[in-house]
C-alpha cells in the first residue's frame, strides 16, 4: 500500500475553516492583551512605580516612558483594541458563513461575538489586570506595547488630529491640563509610604502640616485681640519705650484711644536706631518711629499668609474682622510653627502643658483644639471653637469660676485658673480616672465656691437664672487707677456675694511692685512670648465688707477708700 494514502485529505473549505479558527483564537488573545494592558498600566500607583525602580525591574523604564505620555498610550491601546475587535468580528462572520451558509449569518455573528468579546476580550483580562497590575504590566504590556506604539504612530497621529479638530469645533479652545497629582492622591501616597516604611513619622507629620496649611485659615493660628500687647501713642515717648523694652517683643502695635485705631508697628530696629543717635526723646514724635500696618482678612489660609509675608517683606499682620474691628495678629513665627512644629528657644524653659497619671492633662485654655487632639486623642470634635478653653466655655454655657467642673462624653473639665473673662488653665481627663479632687497646687481659692455640673443632652450645662442677678463683678478699666473704685460699688459687690473673689488686674500688680516688670493691660502675644505669669488673687470683697462694717459703726469716723483695695 502506498504511504501517501495514509495522510488525511482536506478540502480547501476545511483548510480555510481551520485557519480561520486559529486566526480567531489569535485575535481574541491579542484583544485580551490590549484590553488588560489598558487597565493594568493605569492601575499602577506611584508607589508601585517607585517600587519598580527600587527593585531595578528591567521593564521599569519602558513602563515609565509609556505613562509619561498617557494620551499617546491610551490612543495606541484603543486603536489596537478596536482593530482587533473589528477583525475578530469579520473573521467570525466568515467562519459562520462556512459552517451554516449565507442565511442569518449577521444575527448569528452578533449572538456569538457579543458574549465572546465581553468574556474573553474584556471582563476576564481586565479583572486579572486590576488584581495583578505589576505582573501584567511587566510580563505582557511592557514587552509588546512599545513596539506597537511605534508601529501605529501614523494612524494614531491622524486620529489625534481629527479628534482635536472635532473637539475644538464642539467645546472651543481649551488649555490642555497637566497630569498633576491631586491632593487626595498625594495623601494616599503619603499614607502608603508611611505604612511601607518609606517615610518616618516626622516626615509624615511635616507633609500633613504642609497639606493642612492650604486648608487652615489664619484665624486658627492667630493671637487673639484679648492677648495682645499694645502701646498707647498718647503716652510720653519715654514711657512708651520703657514698656516696649519690658514687653520683649521685636514689634508691638501702637494704638490711639482704642485697640481698633492702630497707628502703626513699633519695631526694635527703629528703637535701637533712635537710642544710638542720642537724639533727645522730647524732640521725637512717636509717628516718626512707626511702620505701616499690614491688614489681612481672617479667611486667608496659612500658605497664602506665608506667601504674603514673603511678597511684602514683613513678619506680622493685623487680622481685621468683617466689621472693621481688630480680631488678632498673625506673625511669621505662627506660620512656621504651624508647619514645622513648636520652635524651641533658649528662653522657653516652662512646659506648655503637664501630663499627670491616668491621662490627666493640665493645659492652658488657649491651646488649639487640634493640638490637644494630637496630644491626647480624646476625640473632642467641635466645629465652632478652635481652642480647648473655648470648648469648655461653650459646654459650661456661662462664665465659669475657678474650681468649676463638668463631665461631657466621659471627659471631666475642671477650671484651675481664670484670667479676667478668659479660662487660663484647665484640667482635662477621663471622668473614670479623674475624681475631680484638685491637688494642693491646683486647689481653688478658699473664697471661691466651685461647682460640678453634668452636661445635658443639648451639650450645655444647666444655667441657674435665679442667681444671675446676685452675681456682680467689679471691673477696673486699664486706664483707671485702682483707687477710682468707689466704696459704694465695693459695698454693693460685697452684699451681692461676699464669698466671690475678683482677679487683680495686671496694672495693680505693676504699681504695687515697681521693681518687677509690669504686665500689659492685655495678655501677651502667644506666638512670640512666654506664658504669662499667674494672676494674683486678693479678697477685695472681704475688705469691702470690713469697710462697710466700719462705715456703719456709730463711733467710727467717716472712712474714705484707701489706695489699697
């Protein structure tokens, strides 16, 4: 028997059918490769790209080069994918024609190719690519796509030119947007870098602060008006210079009449220049030494404030409210402290806060709420207040006194020290471990009547309206002498509440102890000074009660209010 008769005999039609089947398999695999490459390449995060470089992957440069021009890459992939889909559909139509004849080939082609393209060329490769983007990109995409991008260049440029013309006719001329990393993407990148050890804790905090600088208004970092050092232009120049020297600030606002009427800023350089010139102070007007004041709105962000300081070559600006009143002052040091953290200096030896056992903290009332949260992680969230003292004041729903305490959301707030109308020092701790009993150094004055209240469901402490009329305070203006308080007002205050004490004004302390540095009528700028000394407390109303008793004694002579109140 002849050996040739053992070979199978194929007709031309059968051979064409077999070749078209093989071609269809090839077209479907190629379409799956293009479809998966699109998903895999654009699913790579910047951390994945950095990992490819650090591991010295041989295909890292190719992947970076393709992603550097994302528009060229996506057009090339889409051209290949569409061409393969069209070719596979036409080839499938020929296969069906060979198998079933010319009847209903179009309908059969649709019924076969739609699920085949979805499953084989779209869903399956995209799912695998999004699950393993690095493997798919390095093992498939980086090996084939660079050559395809070069091969398809003429068609790609023609398609791009036509698409640009059509887009211009529809939407007009537009500036092409750059491939800029968005802020949320950058935050995610920072978190991933910290989790993988690429960034240490200090670097992550610095980056977070820089990102928050573009979202935080200067209202949250300023020194409020109630704590400003101010100089009065109506005072004699020697007195102004003496106070300026004792304030120990490089620049101090100078006012006339009231705090909203700021004439300018007195700088230490100008004062030194005046003293070196040995010019008689009587011949110098304060206006000659002042520099212009820069005013900014409270809505300015921290990063904008940094640019403002650089552009105007200044280091301080006054923040004006919407009604034209002075809200506070912001300095370059405030901005740098927000970004880089507290800048320690040789003059700062006093701790800003004190941490006791069982997570109990002794803190100043002007500590920023975000700083307190970073310190304690107690979970206090208040959109209305920016300081922990403001949160406590809102919860008390009244002006608290030394020793007052309340419990809210498992935290106990205890007022340790007041500075006029401002909460100066607080103790905050978990109510389960803070029993509310003060230590010796934190004990309230014996004449105070501390109270502890529970916060109701609305978040406020219950207010005793019946006792509101009985509580009166004797307030001395900064420009009045302590002796100006009449004995009648002192007696009325003593009758109202003989157990309540009044805080001594800083000016009184300065007059009683002339050897000590006087304290400003208003508290100190926090951004450039140390923590103010504790305010001394006297029992003025106890003395007022004694004075009243002396006035009502028949044999006693008529008394006049003495200099010591």
